[in-house]
C-alpha cells in the first residue's frame, strides 16, 4: 500500500496512452505521420533547448555560489517594494514551471500514443514501442522515492497534552481552525510548512528547554500568523512542481535523456524559488509580527526572541565535533549537558551579546528583521529575560528521553571520533609538549591536534608560529579567520579569510562567513567592501574553472611531487596504516588552463575505519599545499592505464 498513489498514476497514464492511441488509429496514415513528426520535432527541440540552457545555467549557478551571489547582488533584488509584487513574480514563475511540465508530459504521452496507433494500423514496430515503454518505466523510478518526514519527530496530543493546549489557545486567539500537527527537532527555531492537506509546525528542542509557557505561546502565535496569510501554502504549490522536476530529471544511465528534458528548468525554477524566499522573507516576518503587536505579549515575545538570540550566539561558536568527545562512550544526557553548557556560557557572555545586538546591520538584502528592529517595533527597550524554565517539565523530560537515546550508528560515529580523532590528537599534543620540535610537519600536526580537541587559544598561538616560520596556508588562515569572527568577534578575521582565498581560490566557496560577520558585528564599511570583492572573487573562481561544470579537454598528465617533508609524511602514513598497494601523484592540465593535482591510491579497504583515519592524515599533509588537489581511490581501467604509462608510483608494494 506504500505506493498506491504512484501506481495509480502510472496505470492512469498507461490507460490514457492506450485510449489516445486507439482514438488516433482512426486517422489516416498521412495524419499519423504528421502527428508523429511533430511530436518528435518538439522533443528534439526541447532537448536542444535544455542542452543550451544547462550550459548557460551551470556556468553561473554552480553549487552554493549561486545562492551566495544572489544574496548579495542587489541587481537581483531591485524592483520589488511590496509583498504583492513579490507574489506576482512568484505566480508568473510558478505558471512557467507548470506550463513547462504540462508541455513535456503531453509530448511524452502523445509520442507512445501515436506509436501505439501505428501498431494498430499493422505496422511492425512493437519492439520499438516496448523499448520506449521500458525507458519510460525507468524514468518514473524517481517518482517512487518516498520523501522522508522532513518536519521532525511527530508529537501526539495524547502524549503531549500541555503543548497542544498552548496550540489550541493560540488557535482561538488567532481564529484558526485548520488541522495542525506539531513536531520537534534539535535546534532553536520554529517553522511552519504546508503539506498533505495539513499545516506542520516544527519547534526546536532548545526552545522547549528555555521558553516558559507564555513565551512559547507567543512563538506559536507568530507561526499561526504565517498560516493566516497562507505564506507556506503559496510557496508549497510552486515547490511541489520543482520537486517533481527534480525527481524526473534523475541522474545517470538511461536517465541521461530525462536530464535533457527536465534538468535545466529544474535548476532555473529552484534558483527563482530561492530568490523568492529571500525577497519575501522580511515582508512575511514583519507581517507576522504585526499580528502580535497590541495583544499584550510584547515583552514576553521579545524575551523569547532574546533567548533564541543568546542560544544562536552560543551555537555559532567554532564547531569542533571532537570537543564533545571527552569520554569513550557518549553521555546518556547529551541535550541536558549541552543546555547546561549554554546557561554557563550565557552567565559569562550575556553582557557582551546585549551590546552587539543593537549594532547588527539592517541588511541591504531582504531577510528576517533583526532582533533589535523587533524590539523597537514592539516598544521594548530592556534586555531582561524571563526565567529559563521549560513550558512543562514532565513533557520536556519525555522528549529528552526520546532524543538522548542515540541510534546505534550515532554511537558508532561517536566512538570513531573519540578513538581515531580525539585520542590521537591528545597523544600528539602530549608528545609535542614533552619534546617540542620546530620541523614543519611536527609543528603542523601539533597545530591540527589543538584544533581537533578545541584548544582555540593554543591553536591561534601555535598557528601564528607556524605561519611565521613556514608561511601561511589557505586552510590555516581560513580556520584562524573563522575563530576570530565567531569566537573572539574580532573584525581581523575578515582579512584572514581574504588571505586564505589569496593563497587558495578554493576558499571562495566559504566567503559567506565574511558577509554574515560584517552584518552581525555592525561593520558597514566591511560589508560594502565584501559585496564588491565577493562578486569579483566569484567571477575569478569561475574564470579559473574551479566551480564550472563545463566539459574540459585534458591536455596533459605529468608527474608531480610535494616537498620532501610532505612526501615523507604521506609515504610513512600510507605504509604505516597499510592504506594502499600503490600510490601516484600527478598533475592534470586542461585546455582552458585549469590545473589540478591528483593523489591516486590503489586502495586497501580491508579495515574501513583504519583507511578513513589514514586518508584524513594524508589530507592534513595535502592541505599544506595551496593548489587545488583531488584524492581518488578508484577510476576507470582505461584512465588508470593512461596514468601508469606516464607516471611512476612514488609508493609501491612489490
């Protein structure tokens, strides 16, 4: 029963094809020939259009860079001064997406219908028709992909009556009668979405830990205001069309034909959809806030907002996964421990956070209003917050029990991190402190070990020493920049990130850290500088071919090696960890001038954890080089034989 709708849809389409084909069989052979030729002509024309479209789209909309450019390029955001204008833009693009879908689907239904009518006329093309239907069946595989529950852990009214009491009270206050289901996920935000005939409100677990009943009630009021204005409903209709295009476009094998029918429009529509969300976000949020003003909850709503902002600052600290793995087994109370750490952090840093909140820039691009803007709109000028108590202790404990029970694979990941990252890093630090060595690799490994265990102050000092003796690397400058911006809130981190990009253009994809920090720290001049530099750097990255998906012609494969220190470390790691039977280093040069270094291993996968750890050590060494590199563990036999004829392995087991 899992795929009833999809199977019903396929049967319906098959019957439609047969029915249309049967009716068309009454036409003369001349008109059938005209109809078949017309359908084939339009399919070929569509494929050609998609090929051209993909070449243009993928050059300028590659991976996350397309989102980054759209966020800060004002030319994309001009001409929309009201939510009505943005909705009109959304409707036009939604109509375009639907029209394209209907056009293509009509062609794909007419094509086999005409062929079926030709078969009924007695023409022997049954084999071709069967082959075509097999291709169509393969095309529809992606329609059977069941999307996972993206809303979170579902909450029932029976298990969490207090939370639903708050929802019922909010519904009555806002005059809402729609069916609403509540969910929880780890996090510190709340969202509303529409799907399957219901509205779904997802609440972050951290909100349930720190917001009292009245504060949580105001958050629900805000989300219901989105429901009243149909914010999620309007965007959901368009998103469903885009999701269908994504599924139909598929990838690989027989799906190649599908890509050239659907993918260009899927990419274009998703880009427009992301732009719509950016354009409309601020208008939508301000309008939802309006529903709460003058309801008597102004101070409570701002108190909730302040708590969310405080946790946001806590969560923005540099994420060092292994810093949580101080014990061999994960604690049974991870979320409670994390919340206690937050309270300790807040007791120390609340004053400085309060000083930063008014400095946050009003973004030039359309997005959520800042917390300080909300404080001014709600007439609240105090940073006092209500006590950090949950809306209901009993229900919170029930939720924590659910979330603290980490699945088996989560425990495996935790154990792996502790065993293969945290413990070796501690041993590296201890060895270095007992016998400090100034050679390049020893100092570098010490610096990385400090990062792995979260000793940020020591990392900053040791990395500065490394840079002084051996020069900077893109990787080290980027990490230093992220620490300065997110841990120390120091604008000097911006220059560190720029240095990382100067040394290695691959860090262009991490540029957004600068824009976000400039906005958060109130650095208008730095933000203006960033907006200009960002566009130039993205264009430079594309011009160098780093992010483009266009096909290149390989010109040459030549031997390559790093300096002796790095080469010795790589060879020792491969041999000591028994990673591979042979290893090759070579440089590829393409017709557009793009060059890339490759480390190719004929890998030994007998112990997957050991291999993963060894590769991580090798990547540490490769990050000393600021060039673009690629690490491969397998490739086609033809390509491998090409390399063997031109490059001698630097490591080989006889």
